[in-house]
């Protein structure tokens, strides 16, 4: 097997509670699950191309974009990282057509268990992709809103009682809080909302459980970067979130290397 091309974050599908991972590389898709337990060689040749315009760049912004795209595209605007700053509902966006398709669409506020309980926001169509990308073991829908902004307001309210970031070290070593009941966490969190925001609470209390293809979790992890090391030649022992986990406790965040030209053999 030999592939070469610009890589993008792994695509995923959830089948019977287990995640399948596919790595886009050039025009190909590598089924990564079947490489687990094997030695893999990844070689970064020093080239990066913007994942939007294709321009050759030496560093990326917002995980894969050139600076020009970063400061002009709607998908890299501040309302994407911080939904409460989205202004699409006021008719303000870098690209209103894009905003109609993306920001002014149903969103979920969710609670996920990746190490501890955290809150997050995602477009409704991105469930469960978003949960998988974050390495969540369990997730529950908390609220459904008609747009990104209101979801952001709910997230801000919940940030007072829980984190909004994944602790990636704990996630990758599988140090997950036990005795967490997401339905109970959801019931508790409702009290943090104003009456106005409570109307958006989601009735669906299904808890989605997600299992990752990992042979053995490392005790502690250290992250690899193609910026520091162009060749990786190691045994793959698992995949979780957007990370490849190797047998020497090193991990590689694929998403951080969006647009990097890599040879896989
Ligand atoms: Zn660009």
C-alpha cells in the first residue's frame, strides 16, 4: 500500500457503537482501522496547501487555511469558534448564503463525556461526527435551537458549571470520570438556564455510546507534529477522536495537519 497527497481530517462512521475511520489523502481514502496493529510509515514532504484555495503555504491558520482564507471565509469567522458571537441571525456574515446553510440551521447543544462532562455546540447534521471528532465516550443532546447564536447563549450559560474543552490527554489515556449519568447531568444543567432559554431543551434523552478502535490505551501521551518531525514510522495501536495512537505512547492529531502533503506506506 502506498498513498501520497494532501491529508484532511479523518471521516468517520459509527456502526454498532464502534467508529470506522477513513483518512482522505489526495483523491484516495484509506481505511485506517485495518492498519491497527501494524507498523505504518508517514512521511511529510514539507508542502502544505490551503484546504480552501489550494495555495502553497508554510503554516496554516484555523487548522488548514492560508491567512487570506482565514481572514475572509465565513467558516473561519469568530462565530464558528464562539457561537455566541455569531451574527447571522442579524443578517451579518462574511457570506450570508453560507450562513443560511450553516448558521441559520438547527443546532444542538450537547453534553459529552470525553474525560469529564463538557458542553458543546454543533450543527444538527454533524451529530454524531462532532462527538466522535472530540473522542467522546458518551453524549446526549441537551437543547435544540433554530440557529447557532442561541445555541451559543445556552453554551455560555452551561460553561459556568462545566468545561467546554476536551482534556485531550485524559481522553487519549481513557481516564474517564466514572459514575457519570448524562441524563442526570442534563437535568441538573437545566437549572442554569433562564426561562427564555429553557424552551429549547431537547426531549430526546437517548445517550449515545461511542467505542473507539484501540488495542491498548497508553498510560500517558506525547504529541507528535510534522512540523518537528517529518517521518513517523511506528506501530499503530488505536484511533480516538482525530488522533492516531502509537505503541510508544506518541499520538498524532490528524486534524492539526489538514492540508499537509504526506506519503503513507
Ligand atoms: Zn486559502
